[in-house]
C-alpha cells in the first residue's frame, strides 16, 4: 500500500505530515559515529527528538539530536543544498519516522521555491528508488526499506493555499473566500522567502518570486551581537530557542535579548515589504496569507502595512499539511475511489487521512 506523505524541506526546519501525525525538527545533520548518546532517564525523548539513522554505511544524528550531541553538526544554507548527501539524509530520516513495515512505499509531495522549480527534475532523480535505512530507537536498531516511486514537486507556497481551503474532511470548502479573487501567499523561510499568487484558484507564475532573504540573516546579526557584547559564540542552528523566547543563558544566567531581536527582525520585515511591493500592486490583492516559520516570527512587523493580510493557521506546518492533502487526493484519483468517502470509512484505514483538494486548479 502506497502511503501519502507531505514533506516540507525547509532550510530551517523539516516538516512532515501523513494526515494522522506530524513532525517538525531542525534541518541539522551531524555525524553519528562517536557512539550512541546514553539516556539517564531524566527527560524521556522519542520520535523526531531522538532521530538517528545509518545510510550507505554512515551514521547520522538529525535535528535536535544532532544539535545536542554531534561535534560536527551543520545546517546547509547553500542555494542547491548540495553539501554531501544532506538533503537526502534529511528526507530519508523524516520518512523513517513513518516506516513501520520492512518495505515502506511512499508517495511524497514536496516543494521548491518558485524561483527554483527548474531544479525539480534533478531533485526527483536524486530521491526516486529504493533506499535501505537503519533506524535507531533507544538501544534498538532496525532496518527498513523506503521505496519512492512517486515524488511530486510543487511550488512551495501552494501547500499553504491547500491547507487553508480544505474542510475537516479534506474536501474543498465551496464558499471559501480564497477560491475567488487574487490571493497572495508570503512564505517566509529560514534562507529564502517566496511570494506566490493564486487568481481564482489558479497558480499564476507571472506574479511569483523567490528572494534570498529569510530569518537566517537575523540569526547572523544576533550571533554577531552576542559574540561582541558577551563573548558568546553560538552557531545559528543553536539560536532557535533564544529567538523564540527572547532570552539566552550566559554563564548560567538568563539575558533578555528581545530589544535586539525586535530591532533586527523589524528591519528584515521592512526589506521584505519593499520586495513585495516591487512585485505586487498590493491594493489589487483581496487576501494575503503570511506563512512559514519565518512568517510566525515576522508577521507582527509586516501586517500593519498589509490590511488584507493574516497569518496562516499553524504557519510552520501549513505547507506540509497542504502537500499531504494533494498527495492523498491524487492517490484516491489513481485508485478510482470517490474523494468524498465518508469519515467513518476512512477511520477504519490503518493510516487514517484527512483527504485532499478536489480539483483546485493548482498544479493539476
């Protein structure tokens, strides 16, 4: 049985959803050859917080596990993300969280920035096929085969649009306001930001753009300020909690950095507004949806200048949830199963799903 998965490969975080459970973990890879971390039973961990795999004879720690325990952890930020096999390792590591059989056949929908859709065929070639992975859980290890026969790559912000227009049964809301008029999606990521336009339910490439500006630039400035003011050397991937909380621990004492954070991210929000207004006649847009992990951070700096804007529901995971909906919808179409199948029947499925869009006209 082919299982539908939505997978958002962000520079900052990996987001994955199968309609029943979702996972989010930092896009950080670390070497795992130094031995297995030992739990002292003080803080129970599981799933994506304790993610270690082996692939092609090498062991890797991923996400929070890499940040905590790897001396050579890194977060690749190059445009092609071609450092070693990082992209493939993160992709397979995320899917291993759903690998419950010896052979696991996945249909994955993922995204690329609109300005990098020319890389879609190469991405599919890298990932398609059978992959043998060893997954570690505590002191246990087990081998799984991950089969990727169907991988679909869509413009990244389209996932947020799908996540917005579906009802709780996975069907389009026929009277949803985003199905008509001009809708802008501002997807603010870690390394890049995307502007996408949907007109009467159709994706319009002429009004879409990717700009090399995301919240990583704020992380760089915060890291530099902490080094200059306090002598604290902190890698970007280790600043997530400090940015969210507005505090950083120095010599065991919390130091408030909210003023520093707000000043830096306010400047980034202003720069993104300049880019947005150079591409769009904002007054022509009926709705603007701000999304992405960076959207959650920058929305408060941008929305006062955009009266028709609002933050997507759970913006960090919105793309992954929308990708899943499209994958599940296409699976039903291929099987000939009616997309309006009742919730009671779906709940009997071993992997219950919420459904997908019924012909939204986007990347069909």
